[in-house]
C-alpha cells in the first residue's frame, strides 16, 4: 500500500506540479516588472515547504525525540521561512543575473561558521532538514518555476538555474536551523538565567 501510494503521489507531483510550475515561470518571467518574481518566490517557497509532508514528519519526529524541547511548530516555521528566504534570493539571482558562486560560497562559509557557534543538538537536525526540504513538492514545483523563469529571460541556462535553486533550498534549512541553535545556545540561556 505504501509503495502504491508513493508511486501515485510522485506521478501526481511530476505530472501536476511540474507543468504548472513551468507555466508559472514562463508567465511571471515575461512580466516587465521582474522584481515581482522575488516576493512571489518568497511566498511560493514558504507554501511549498509548509505543505511538504516530509517536513511535517521531520518536525514531529524532532519534537518527539526531544521530549517537546524543540517544538514541531517552531521547526516547521523555521524551515518554511528558511526556504522562502533562499527562494527569494534565487529569484533575485535570476532577475539581476547574479553569479551563483557569489551566493553559494558565502552561504556555505556561513554554514561552516555556524557549526562552531550553534548548539550541538541543532547541527544534526540542520543537515537532516536540508535533505528533507528538497522533497517532491519543492523540487518539482520550485525548480520547474525557476526553469520557466530562466527560459523566459532568454539569456539564462534553465538547467543551471533550476538545479541552483535546489542547491539553495537544501542549504537554507541548514543555515536557519543552526541560527536557531545559536539563539538557543546564547540568547535563550541568557533569558532563562
């Protein structure tokens, strides 16, 4: 039953979300005011992550294994906001033709720095969250939208921009969950004392 459900779910995702995301990307990519893509990306990044079933399961498992110390709703909003911010950055990259390396290298350096500053319990959660956030909803819908936008802009490589967005979506939860760990480690403890 699980295998059949997963096959039907993935069939629906790839045949439903992918064409819709591609058409949305073409449509919004042809707007004269390209800046509209940035808030649209933020909104869709938040909604795609918020609706991702695997993200909800992860958040529930985190709350359960931490005996309620890390609440599921806090994790869900942290992951959704993280992906929203980074999808907005990916759309800004498309609109303003920012080289991908100018975004991804500083972001990975920030992630490495946060590993030393964050509460240690949050590091493993952060990297698990990065893998979970790139689930079927985000990959098919947001990547297809990026491909559509890149195709409509004409001078972009749709494949590179599509996969670049997935790299940023995978990196977003890592940074934001470790930022939450930094908050818990330093600011949260000061408030409790």
